[in-house]
């Protein structure tokens, strides 16, 4: 039986065409149908899923097929559009409404590229350029272009100056405030999963968008740190360096998000106290809570971010801490119940330490020490104390005392072994 798409005038569009020309694996394949109606698509067995415009799923492959359409701005935000998907809409008209020229190409069933807006030229020249002035009608495009800049940074792509100017215009118009928190987080999390997520935030800072969607992060730029520990000085630059280090250590977006959040409290430091930041760890906690609530950030991302923000300095100074304080830190990190999150915490702290100018290759013994201590202490169980006849709270107290004794000996031997001074 012939595929039902043979009865339609279909074209592969957007990202799949772009990535094919870059010899990059495409995640999704989207198709546009020219000259068809909603009724015809339904008659052929397609399943309609689009509410604001006609998008359909192929009954067998489940790939997306959208009717060619034009859009006209009718309100605020990225959903404020009137859509025309009548059969007389041309492929060129459909491609004209897209964000970037490299996303406004199509391929027919024979592999021929339809490229009315010179996307192939911009692809070759590694330029992210808007298709038309309609770009400024959709505030979501600011975040999308920043995400594309992060994704294709490794290929050498840069944003065209005139496109960056439109992004700045959009950012300063207040339109970004119409974006839902969930949609912002969706773009942010996808960007955090890229090889160069720092580019996403740097672009948003550059075009003034970060001021609207994450002002606490925006405010870190220009805030100084003590040069001894932060030769890069600027807190915003440091945060981006930490994120880059986090990327080298893990592909988890939880770790990368926490790395971005770890110094948010420095945005609240009073000028008279600079470049020191006393109490910035606890000052950052409500900022993270507010952001995560507004963007509907998943709890795993939020919980790790809070712990890294509150306790990263504890790990940096762990050799200066008393064994009882170190044991309390392990309890506060809930390492006995959440060992995987503890490992992620350690990686975040390592990223913070090495995310400084000239520190990139420095050894971070604090991580090794605390993980080794945890591993040793985790072997202390209730069994021997139960066999001694202890019960209830007495068992808990005995475990704590044994852990403290073991940790005290371990810390002393570790410092001696590595020729360190407390």
C-alpha cells in the first residue's frame, strides 16, 4: 500500500534540512504540506494535534506534518498570532515566517533544496541571521537564537549584528515578560544540555534579555571578587567559567544549572563590602527559590542548586573545619540517603574552584578528601551496636560517635600523607 504522503505536496523543512547540510544528525524531521486543507489531511488519516494552527501526526510514522501557513501579529507574546493555513499559501510564504535563514530552507522528495532566503550562504558563512522584520513579533525567538548560538558555537557560528540589534530591541520592549516560565525553562534546559551552554547566557546578557528573564544573574556582571581567589575579577565572567568547567565534568543539566546558580547571592552584596561577599551563600538561597518557582524548575535541579549555593564554601575550606563540623556538613548534604546528589555536589564545587582564571588545571583535593571520608564513614552501620544490645536513639548516637572518631583519625592521616597544614 502506497504511503498517504504521496497524495500530498510535502517538503522536509527547518532543522532537519539545516543539519543535513551540516552533516549533523537531526533529532526530529518536520514536514510542511502545501496546497492541502484540514479536511483533506483528516480524510487521509492524519491526526490533528495543533490548536493554534493545523499540525498533524502521520498515522504510522507519527512524524509531524504542518499545513503551510502565514501568521499575523495580533497580540502580545509568542502565541499572539492569527494563522492562515489555507491551501493557497505558498512554500515561500511559509518559510518567510521562520526565525533564521538557516531554518528557512526546504527539501523536496528528490532531495532538491528550496532556499528563497539564502540560508545556504549563511550556513556556509556560519551566520545566524533573521529572515525578515517579522522576527521581532515573537519574543521567544530571542531565546531560540541564543540557544542556536550555543548549539552551533563549535561550528563557528556568530549572530549577525542586525539580528542581535533586533534581539536587543525585543528585549528592551518588555515583550519577554509575556513568556511563560515553563517556556523559558524549556529553552534554558535545552541550552544547558549543549556543548557550550555559556554562550546561551552570554548572548542573552549581550542583548539585554537576561535582565528580564533572570535579573539576578544579569546583575553579576561587573561585581568584583578578591583578585587573589578570582583573577578574572568579574562575578559574571566567573560564573560562565564555572559553567564551562561543569560541562567538562558532566553532561547533567542539574550540575550545570547549579553551577550557574552558585554565586547568585553576590548580586546583593553592599558596595561598601566589595570585593568581599560575606554571607553570599545564604543570600542566594531565596533568589534560587524564587527563580525555580517562577520558571517551574524541576525539584532535582532546584535541590542541587540550593545545596551548592549554601555549602560550596564549606568544601573549599574543608581542611580548616573541625571534624564535628565536617560531619554536620555531610548530614546537611544528606549524603547517607542521597549519595548520587552528593557526588554531583562535589563536581559542582570542583567546577567552582577550577572556573577561575589560571585555576583550570589546579588540583582540588577537597573533593577527594570529602568523598573518601564519606566512603569510609558509610561503612559504619548499626549492626555491631545492635549486637551490643543498644536500642533506638542510643544506636543513632553510637553511630555518630564512631563516625566522629573515624573522621578525626582520617583527617589527621590525610593531611599528614599529603604534607598539608590545616
